[in-house]
C-alpha cells in the first residue's frame, strides 16, 4: 500500500457504506479496533475506526504513520448545535474549535453541503442545554475526534480534511447516559448500556433503536457524499 488516503472514524458503522464503494484489498495489521483497505479512483485508501474521542483518533493516526499517508480525513457522525441542521445532513467544517487551538481543514472539492464551525469536545453533548452552551461558541455542530486527527496530522505535516453528518438534533436530549458507559478504549460497554436501558425501558430502549436507524441513514449519506469528492 503506497501513500494511502486515510479515513478515520470512531465506529466501523460510520465507514461501512463508504468502504462498500471501494475495490477491496487486504488490510494491513494495525493496533486499532477495525481497519479496511481498498482502491478508489485509482488511489489506495484505508479506513480506520478506533473508538470515540481525540486520544483514540490520535492512536489511529499513529498506527498508520509508517504507511506515509497522503492525507487524513476525519469522518463520522456529529451532533447538531444549530436547529436548522437536519438528520442525515452532511456538514463540512470550515474551522474546528479544539481543546487548545483552532484548526482549518483543507478545502474539499465535492457537492454542496452545509459549512461552518465545528467544535470538538471531550464528552458527548447529551442534552439540548449542553448543545445550546456549545452553540454560543459559534459552532454549528459538535463531535469528539477531529481535534485529535487535526493535531496529529499537523505534527506529521500531512493534509487534513473533515466531513461529518448529523445524527442527533440540537433540541434533542438523550434518555440513555452514553458518557457513563464509554470505556477508556473509546468503545461503549454494551452490556452496561443495555442494563441501564432496561431500568427505564419505555424511553431508553426505543431511543437505542432509533439511534441505530439514524446512524445508518447518516452513514449512507456520508458514503454517497464522499464518493463524489476529491481530496
């Protein structure tokens, strides 16, 4: 694999519709949760999912350093902070507000999409109140990995892109406490999540079902968008 274009997500389901469009190739063995390789438009491409959060995203970048990537693309879902953002809508950040500094991703050539400021945080924005406070920064959407990918890309001197897709709305409160069941490796403790959901089954169990549906829709839209882009 020569100078691959590397897509980094938190969960493999965010990548799956996009990876399905590639000509598959054997994936290298890497110290990450999930990896797939292929060829797209004559270019070597790699998708890595390594869990939620900046630390896990940095770990994903470090895992592929020896492959001399041509660029990194932070992809996946995001939460809307602007009430006008819709479920499944693609969002391309023009600036990322990180923990310690601001990042400006490289411009993407592709279809029209909502553009604006993205804020990358250290915990899941679980309530409409939290989202409204984050909206005061000027950001239109929120997620947890792009700050890590941007910083690691900058350290390597490799171009950085970012594409996100909305999976929850600005006015939405989560009934499930996803922060509580997020483990140190960036994955969710599924048994604990289900146990907590059954404590309030009327609100929490349907939410898990609809969240899976929204994530599937968002990931499909993301894959369709990326297929029309050039980096």
